[in-house]
DNA sequence: GAATACTTGACTAATTTAGTCGGGTATATA
DNA sequence: TATATACCCGACTAAATTAGTCAAGTATTC
């Protein structure tokens, strides 16, 4: 079981913005320098964050990104959802005849994975970006 | 984030044994047939389960595997541990100068990942193999 | 002694992930 | 209005991981 860095980076970058956006939009260049994340990779991540209405972008010379919600209303689960970070319940194949097909012939672990997924989601839903930033001050 | 099938297979196979070992040791061949898992892959998994004292093996013509503990004392966390299924807190590199080095310069997500790991482990520690088998009867 | 079933390490193919590249477009400011 | 900055976007690549196979055993029972 593994957590990908895409989700981690997204959280780090947004926390960075939360810290510094009093002055104005925060550029990926700055985030990259402060957090040590490749700027090209950040671009990819922010594309998704923008599509999911987590950040606004401002183009041009003093441009950058700003948070749409304020940090206490931004749940970590929203962030992970935006960058496709999710628990995969792995290969309960709908068309297979033996093993679990996700319907009547439920494999014994099927419910377990479902429960775990809920368990983890709850964890991230209880935490906002503000919680994170505060914890690390 | 992803759960591998190795862990899932291990749980399925052990649950299968729990169901059928009243008669005697359960062979991988039988598990393979009932659960639809490749027998060669099962061999790999059971090597690890044996090394971690979760199953006993009996060779020869009526051989197979038996559980060492009874199902109510076998925690799912033990099973996952045995087959190397674990939450990875990803790349907080001890020697990197920028970003998180796991020591003083903790990245903002570091604690979060630690907490999540504990959260998930707790989930699996609260569940025994018996719980699983019962739920699906 | 033959069949069955566990033992073990090495190998391979497929998938996923992390990260890069190239070529854009928009905008502020000098 | 030129230009530098910074966002936009799709395609690509390399590395790592995972799922699963192969080959060549050894032990045990009937």
C-alpha cells in the first residue's frame, strides 16, 4: 500500500499558498523554491487543482495562484480527490466468473476494502488545510 | 493510493483455510481453485506467511497449510505485515537538503502521513480473521 | 516408487508514477 | 508596444513496483 507524492505535493503547495497569499497570488516558481518540488510537476498538479475549483489562477508578470476557499473550509479530502489520489479497491473484476465480480459473488475481502476506503476518507474529511498549517507553526 | 492484491490474496487465502481446515491441512491447489488465484502466486505468498509464523506447512500427498493461531487471534494487521503490505510515507529523504529530511526540517505533511499510518494500522488491528469469515456467512 | 504438494530463487511483462519537454497563451509593466 | 513572467496543455519517457511465471528442486504419504 502506498501513498503517491502527487497528493502530498498538492497539500504541501496549497499549504504554502495559505501561508503566503496575504501579499498576493503565489507563483509556482516560489512554491517550487520553497518546497523543493519540480516546477514542471507543479504545473501538472495545479492544472487539476484549478479544474476542481480549488485555486484561481492569475496570469502575467505578477501572477500566480490563490485559494478559492479559505483554509478552514478546504478539506484535505477535496484536495486528494482533485489530484486523483484515492484508495483503489483493486481488481474485483465485473466480468470474471470466478473470484469476486463485485455483485452477488462478493469476495470475502470486498466489504473490508469498502470499509477501509470509508475509514480513510473520514480521516481526510475531518482535516482542513488550516489544521495542517497551524500544527506546523 | 493503492492496495496491492498480494495483501488481499493473503487474506482471502487464509480465510479459505479458516473455513476448511476442520478436515485437515488445506492445499494451495484447493485454495487456488476456490478463490481463483494463481497457484504459483500463492506459493510466493505462503512462503512469507510461513516465515512469519502465520501458517504451518505439511508436505506430502495429503499436505497443505494450517493456521497457527485460531482465527479470532489472528489480526489482519499481522497478515499485511507478513506480506509486506504497508503504508509507505513516501520519500521524506533523510539526506536531502531541501524539502523534508525527516528530522528538524519536517515538511508540513510529515505528521499527517504518520497519523494516517497509525489510523490505518488501528483499523486492521481491530479486525481478526474471524470477523471477516463471520461477516460473509 | 510415483504422485502430490511444499520450497526457493530468478525471471518477465504489465502497469503506474514521477517527472520532463515543447510549444503554446495571457498580462503587467517599463 | 515589447518583453519578461507565469500560467496552460498534451505528449512523452524513465524508473519503480506489482503481478505473475518458470524451473528445478525436496519431503512425505500411499
